[in-house]
């Protein structure tokens, strides 16, 4: 009877043990049903290629949105459009001439204006422009900065030899072609600019005229004019070319300078400056050999 009581007592503990069935038997409790695990498990991202696509979409989405907004602002909105074109740097050219040649359309998206193309149009249409810079000025403008060529000599247009000539006859109605330091004929004027020498090509009967041609002789004379000190150039009335090695400067007061060829023009210009200071009252200066200049007359 005692054994039954002990057994009954053990059975009673098993039935009423708060730890549940099998708590005292050493057997682990049964796992909860699978449906509970499925409910508690966190959602999983796709694996493999699907995962990469999802991450790529998440990364590119904001960038595409921002890019689309930027394109709309630049091309579709009314906020960033050309409303004004400004011109600076012109001297002889008028603002209207520059604007017409630039042909920048008002009202178009500012981003669509190609500065390089605007510069090309200006240089082709207006030879007087030596250089130009076109730039967008956000949010509504375009700025054009031009630098006009500067004449170092002028030539009589439509002269008998087709390249220039003297103007001592005082003929009215003549026009002057302007030539810059690079030898470019870039414009014509009705009046001879002050301080700019006249280039006279007297090549009739000269072997140099046939051998080198008027264009080469003009380039030689332009090189001489560009090398002259500013004070000497302003005082020079005519640069006369008779042959390749016979270039003469005719200055105010009847003074002349024998220059020789266009070679070593920089050295000749320095020699002439020193010679004029040393022989202030001379009428004839010879710098054809710059190392041994000479002056004569008084």
C-alpha cells in the first residue's frame, strides 16, 4: 500500500507540476507548432539575381528622380532661359553688329546655348574681331567679350598695283584697308587712322615682286611695323617696300630710315631707338645692319 501511495504521489506531481508534462522526467518539451515559427520569422529579401535587382532599383531610383527634375529645370521650365545678351570690349563695331552676328536666340533654354558655336559665328562674320569669349551667365544671360584687331599699317584700297600705294596726291573718296600685326586685312575705313603708317608696295619692275609676290612682301612690311617702338610708329608716315631687302621708313619732318630687309626687325628697332637718341638732329638713319647703325644729315 505504501508503494501505491508513493506511485500515486509521483503521478500526482507529474499531473500537477506547473512546469508542464514531462518536466521532471528529463525529456525536453515538445517544440511549438510550425505555424507559430512562421508567424514570428522576419521577412527575407530575395536571394541571388533578384536581390541584386532590388538593391539596384533602390539605389538608382532617387538618382533618376533627381536627374529627371534637373532636365526639366534646364530644358522644360521657364526659369533658366535666355533673357539678355551683353557685349563688352568693342571699339569700332557697334553692339548691334555683334548681337546680330552672334545670333543668340532669346527665350531658348540657356543650357542649349553653345558658347563655342557663338564664338565661331562671330569670328566668321566679323573679321575685325581678333578674339572673343562667349559665356553663359546664369540664370538668364549670355555674355560676349570681344577684342578687336588693331591696325599696325593701312593700305590704300583699290590702288593701281592692287596692294597699296602712296596717298600724296590727296585723292578724295579713297578708302584704307586696315592690316593687323598678323598680316590680316580685317576692315576698311574712310579716314586714315592717326598714328598708323601707310604701307606702299612699289614693286613695279622689282625681281622681288615676281619672286616672292605682293602678299609675302606685305607680310615682311607688317613685321617691320609691328617691331617698331610705339613712338617711332606714330611718327612714321609711310613704310615703302621696293624689294625684299629694300624697306624704307618715311617719317615726319622729311626724315628717312633705311631698314633693309624684314629680317632681324627686333634688333633693328632697338638699334634705331638708340641711334635717334644719339643723333637727334639727323635726317637719315641706316639700321640695315643693326650692329653698325649710321646717321647722317642735319
